[in-house]
C-alpha cells in the first residue's frame, strides 16, 4: 500500500492534516485534563467549538471536549464558540511566525458565539500551548515539503 490517495479521494489540506494529528492522542488529552481542577473540568467537558480556517489549505472543524479526550464532532448544535482565520494565518501561527495573541489583536483571528469575550482569552491560551507543543514541529516539516514541491513544478 502506498501513501498516495485513491483517484477520487481528495488530498487533505494542511489544516485537516494538523488538526487530525493533534486530535489522535487521547492519552495525552486525558493527562492534560487530569491536571485541571475538578470545577474547571466540569465546566469544560461537553463544550463544543467550531474552528473555521478559510482558504484552499483550510477546513471547518467542530471540536468537542469529552471526559475521554478531544474529538471532532459532526453536529452544528450546541456550539459555544466559533474561531475564524484564513489558512495563511493558520499556517503562520502553526509554524511559529505569528503568535495567536498578535493575530487576535490584528483581527486575523476572530471569535464569535456565546460568551466569546469571556472564552476568547482561554481559547487563545489553549491554542498557543497546542501549537507549540503538538503541532509546530510537524507543521514546519509539512510547510517545507510543500514549498519544495512547489519549487519543483
């Protein structure tokens, strides 16, 4: 079996690949959740958010926090927050060229939904930790590979 996609299968975008990678390790999710105070954990379990990464390397991701880890969800119901950015902003954040707080201040990352002002600082903090610890090394390799492929064409 090869790494190539089937003829009718669409190749994953950068955002899809990185989000799927970050959501795989449920043991890691549970370890992080175990460090939260019980009242904080009770407040976040069951929450859903939508990440919208607009552009050809983006995607739409509904993410839900459960007692067993963080999962993608199919349902648009009960979404508490929406986070929007372009695929260029997403790429710049994940490879470390742009800090999430700076992108938010520049309105390159927008928040909406219930309690968006209250939740946005918390989401940005989580997003920063997630990027630095989990996604950045893989993202940097992927972006370098994409750049070398585009130069080779």
